[in-house]
């Protein structure tokens, strides 16, 4: 044993014997710790009877690799003896082994048997211990991740250990077994690794635990490319500046989070796409799809493990050709959050379908807190998250883990209207910094919420905010709370906050799980809601406790209307100020809004009860009336008494012969409520339909209320729907009204269905019946009064004609073309500025406009251009928003379609909504299995962009090479576009180049054109390979004047990855996608040579 190096000497100075009679291995367990002891026993007494030794007869040996002053752990023991276990121990024991010391030449085989049995038992115990510890660790991981605020998949450990069995590292307290720190350093491939879940319990930080974990993990990963996600900006700076993580993507992660509240217009089905769960039959295809998305990284272990976890929900999208086109997992996070991750798909529509269908499978208790992480550049992913009801949680305060009162700003601005300061990005409008410097009294002020977005720090923004706030508070005693010791030191040493209170704020947090001993009642003590009867007493009590007059703070900004039992829209002020920015007057609140040149309205007029009788109301009234001037003014009287005052004292003589019925109650819908109507679809009001809604409202109400409608639909915490018929028109009758209000109320969270207000005219029996069906009862009636006779406003119909531009005549069409360009720009169409000049040469009879006969103003446009005997194309189709709903678009469309006849017709849809209209209602049913990606941004070329190619020369398109360019284009597109090519090559404000080899053959060409929106488009860009395409695009852009390089647009097919690389090398970023469709067949051409598409 000594020769093998198992032990060194005996304990307590005893010398080990030259032989031994017995060896005893003891395995001791204490909690989760295992300790090994090795003892020997000598008996030289010859006896024929059995001999049982006493405990004191045994002597303990010091084991190698163990601290002689402490017990030997099982791990240390296994390390010492593991390499001594032979493959054939029986044979070894029978042979004579030459030892280092001749005394041990004849070694007792049976003794070795005992050792080996002990070792085997110990190994079994160790294996058992490791299994126990692994289960213990997984549970502990979730605990420590929660403490460190990590939103990690609940079973991340199980997945990671499958990926890299040796990549999980923990630090443990030897005495208690408590887990102190964790680091997953997972090797994904020979080139790539990542660090995840790296954290140390806060109370154990500063002892080198994190450093040891980090070093161990980094050593394990070796020289691979290592990736990490930083929990916050401070950690990001540490990784970047101190740990060599200096390759930073030009994108960041957005955390979209909230209660699952899916929009009604979430995609619920896609023709040709079926969804199935991930299973043994398709997992291989999912892995291959994932490999393509992740740049060739094989994540088979990750996905195979993930889909086998029972709690996870998963779906894979498969097209008609049985190809995977996307997949989605919905997983449980360690903190109880539900995570949508990963979600990969070929396009936004498939992603939306997958996420929607996965979330529909969630039990209700898992829909209250849902998280979706996406790149901030991916507008489609952000839109999808919002459709699910999620919002970005990393707003200014949340991003630095502060938890102020949600409406703190509203409260603070009441206390000090001039004390809130923000720093704003002038380009994007994004708030990048904030400071509340609130003067509470003449001698006391407070700083709150002071912060700057992490990515904007280091530019003096914080200093500027601080200085502005401090100047505002002047020489008062200023207080603040420091979020950390580091910040406290800065405030104390640099900003003179020398007086530190001998107390600290303790922030406690968690789910409300009340102790049974919590006091539930006290004899003699009653509780009531704060109201106008007791608010002054509350303010006095607060003043006594706090030592300051905080009336504005206590009252808050929203108490007024509720205290006198009025029920306006919560965000009514924000809406009315859009309609009339100067129409809100406050002594503590009234509204007088000018809706038009001849009509105005008074609303919300009130004075706090305890302040009445001091002339406040009279002053507010006079100010509002002066603002509205000589218009016809309307109002609602809350009682007959008030109606008499308005009528007799203020000249509201004209009383409407109808009353407003206010109904109230809990939303308890009648089973007879209409839940669906054939041919009627409901959609959320959005930028795509808001103009139609405004037009409909104008028709119903008789007034232009655009500002009001826009303000209302953008209000926070509101729900809206618009009903649209199969002709894409806003629809109206009592059945539709019932459907709308029912569906809106169904979308309300439970806590907002308890007290619902519904207003209607008493002359409308159908409207009152709807209120009854909703479970509401009549509360009060209000009379409507006016200062002048109320009359209906006429809706004027516009006389239009559809005219055809028969021939190209500069004297008559140039002005029209400019007006069309202005029309496109106002709609947001980025079309070649001189497209009309080109198209009219392609098809002199193919341009149609709708014109107001009286004014000559162009109201709508459609290009229906015949390219060949069997192919035509629609472009630029639009109607001015304010003229929609009068059949103009329909007439233009029908005229253009009749002109193109029975040809195969193609178009690019401006939005997905319009694509669906073309596909489902206009027979554009042939949809390519590809879509267009729009890249945009300033020309900011990458350093490694191709600047020259040996053997390739670039020249402008000219009369000498034009025919060759046309032939090249014809070979690529399959049709003769000679008129088009010649037209764009000679367009004003354009740059073009053609690539020619040494044999004078055309290998590609590029045209860069001025677009209607003030942008510049690279269209088309065709080339034999990506190197030539990159050279052409770069050289064309280099020739542009500086003002035309500020906003480039580059459009390519989503299936052309090489084209996407070129766009990114030009400095452009993906912004949106676009669908195309055809009536008969999808043209292909040589798509591998199409790098940027011509519109």
C-alpha cells in the first residue's frame, strides 16, 4: 500500500508495520458530504478462536493527496486510488510484484481484494452521491438564477449538460452544501463556445468566487470564439474592456414582456402551411433548418433535449413540399415567466402563426407573464410581440432596475410643474435621459429617477441633466436615494451630499402570500376610500408625519374626476389636446375644445368641492368661452339644475330633443349577444386603416375629427376594433355595433370588466338594447344643449372622372407627372422619381389618373403597363387618403385591369394587408416562394467591400453598349425590356455602370435612381456573381453626390443570402419585407443573378 502511494504514515506519530492483519475502509456521511477513512489492525497473537478487535486496536493512516489535518473527502480518495485499479486484478494479485522495498515482496492477495472491494463500494457511493448532487444542483441553479434576476429556461442545466457534460461549474459551501456561484462554459463546436448563467450570490461577492469560476470556465473553453449575453450595461462594459469581448454586433436584444393579450388580427392560418409538434419523425428536419438559420452551427443536442421536456410547447411549420419553414418553442423560465424561445421562421407571417398557435396551447396561469426576446433591428419581431400584447420592458427606468410608481411623473409634475427634465434624441425622439428635480417647499427639494440610457452614457448627457436640475432647485436642502455604494460615494464626494442618514431603505419584493397572522380588523377602526370628504384630513396627517406640505402629491393627477363621479376616458386630456392644443385650461381642470371653424365643445368643467365659491369656476368658464369665440358651442348637463344654469345664464337656449343615457355595471354578456357575422371581419385600428375610420366617422358625425380619432386609438390601455366588409369598406348597422362592442369587451382583462360605462342616445332603442345585453343598467341621463341652432353638416361627394393619358406630350403631361410624384411621396411610395417618363414609353396607353373635374387635382393613379403580349404589370396604384371610400380606386383598378386584358399580371403589394386583398379578392393567387427584403440606410461601406476585380472594367451605359446590356437583361429576365433599360439609363439624377470582361462581354449592370421620397434606390443590380455585383453597387454609390447617399434603398429576394451580404457591406440594415403576386404564373428568370430588384 505504501509502495503504491496510498498512504504515507500513521496518525499520531505511529510507524506503520511491516505487515497488517486487517484493513478497514470507512465511508462517513454528514449531510451532503462524504468522508473516507483508512485504518489498519495488527494481531500477532496465535489463537484458534475468533478474535474481535476493539475500536482502539485500529490505527488510522494518512491518505495521499489529503490534508493530514482534516478529513479526506471521497473525491480526494477516488483521485488517489483510481489509477491503481487494474483491469485484471486477480492475475495481478497472483503474480509476484517487485516492490520498492523488499519487505513488501510477498503481498497478501486477499488484502488487495479487500482494498478493491472498498474502492468499488466507494465508487458506487460516489456515483450515487454525484446523482444526488446533480439533482440538488439543478434545483439550486434555478434558485441562484432567480436571486440574480436571470430569465433562464427552467431546464437550461439539463440542456447544457447534454451539450457539454464537463462545462458546468459551481462553487459550494463545504459546511452547508449551499451553492454560492455558477458558470456554464459550454463548448458548442470546435470553434464556438458560450458562457451562460454566470453569477455569484450577492452576499458572497468580493471573495474571488466569481473570478475562480470565470477562470475555470475560460480554461475549459480554450481558444474558441466565445459568446456571452450581458445582463446589464455595466457587465457588458466589464466583458468588453477587461475580458477581451470586443466584437460587438450592431444590434441589441429587446425584452418584450407582459400579459398575453393577443390581437384579433394575429395570423391564425396560412394556406399551404401546416403545423405539427416537433417529434421523432421531423426533429432531423428541424435540426437541419436550425443549422441553416444559425450559420451552419449544429445544435442537434440542444433541440433534441428541448423538445423532450414535457412542460415545453413546440410547433414546426411545414409547407406543401414537406419542407420546414419555421419552428417555435414556448418554455417555462426559472422565475415562473413563460418564454417564447426559440422562434425561427422564413418570414414574419409564419413566425406570427407559430407564436400564436403555441401560445393558444398555454394554460391560463402561464399567460400572465410572457417574455419574447428579439433583435431591436427586427421590426417584424417587435410587431409580432406587440400583437401578442407584449411591450418593451427595458424602458428608461426599467433598464436600470428601478421601480418608481408607474405614474410618478404625473404626480411629480403636480408638485413642481417645472421640475422634470429629459434629454431627447432629436432624430428619433427617443428619451435618452431623465431627471426629476422637485421643489417641495421653499427650503426642501428632492432628486428622483435620475438616469441615462446605458448606450448613451459618456457623452455628457447626465452632467447636463444634473446641472439643469440643480440650478432649478437652487439653494434648498436637496435629498436623494443612492442606488449603490458607488453612486453614494459620487454624490457625497463630488456633489456635496455630505449628510448621510443613519438609516437605509429596505426594498422587499415577491408574490403576495399573506401570513395567516396578518391583522385583518381592529375594533374601533374603520377603513374608507380617500375621497373629497377626507382628503384634507389625510393631507394634514401626512404633513404631521412627513413634516412637509404634500397636498399635490397626495391628491395625484387622476383623483379629480373620480371624486365627483364623472367618467371621462382616462386619457381624455391627451386626446383633446391633439384636437385643440390650446383648449385645456386648468385651475384644476376644464376642457373647451374647438372642433371646427363653426363648432366647439365644453367638457370636464368642474371645481373641487372644497374650493367652490371663490370665483375659480367663473374664471375658468370665461377663459374657455373666450377661447371658443362665436362658434356654436355644445355641452352635456349633468343635472336639470345645471341645465337651467347653462340655459338661463349662459345662453345655451337650444336643447336637443334627445338625451344621453349613461349605463353602467359589470360586463356580464347575454348569451344572445352577436359573436360573428358572415363577410364581416374585425381588425384593430392601425396606420393601415385609420384614414378609412376617420372618413367613416366624418360621414356619421358630420365633422372632421381626425385629431380626436387618432388620439383616441393611440391612447394607453385602450382597446379598439373596426368592422370591415368583404369589399374592404367600414361597415355599419346595429348588428355590427353589437358585434364590435362584444368583441372589444371580451378583450378586456378581468379587472377592467367590473365597472363598465356605456353611453347612447335615448332615441336609439337598439343601442339601449345592446347595453342591456352587456349586463349594464341605466345610471343617469344627461341633456345636450347648444348656443346656436344645431344642424347637420353636409357630406360633399366629389365629382371625378377617370381619364387616360393617350400620348406622351411634354406640354400637357409633365405637370401631371410632378403631381403624381407628389402623390406617391405623400403616401410613402418610394418609386423611381421618373418612372412615369419611362412607363409611358413602354405603354403609351397604360397610365390612368382620377381627376377632380372642378379643380383639376389628381386624386388617384394607376399604372397598368403592358410589357409583352402575355405579361403586364401594375405599379403606383393609390388614391389620396382624404378621397378614399368614394369608389375612385375601384374605377381606376377596373380601368387598368380592362386595359391589360387576359395577360399574366404581376404586382408588388405595398403592405401585407394589401397583398391579402389582391390575393383573396382580385385573383392574384400565384405567390412566389420568396419575398422582397428592403434594406435602408446611409451609404457607409464596410472596409472590406470590393473595390476592383482584375480583368473587369466598369463603364457607363451608352449607345455603344446599350444593345449588349438589353440582351444581357433579356437573357436574365426572359422578356425584352429594351424601352425600360434605355429609359432608366437616361433618367435624370441617376448613376449607372456596366461590368465588361476582357472579351468585351457584359457580366452585369447596375442603375442607381432618385426616388420620390427623397431617397436613392439601387435598382436594378444584376450580375454573373456576387463579387461583380458588389463592385458595381459600390462604384455606383461612390459616384453619387453626397446628398443622395444619406438614405439608400436596396431591395433583394430573401432567398439570396449573397445579396443580403452586399446590402450590409454597403452599411444598410434590413427594414421590412414585401410580397409580390401574379394572376397566372410566377416568373422566375435567373434569380441567382438578381441582386437588387427593379420596382
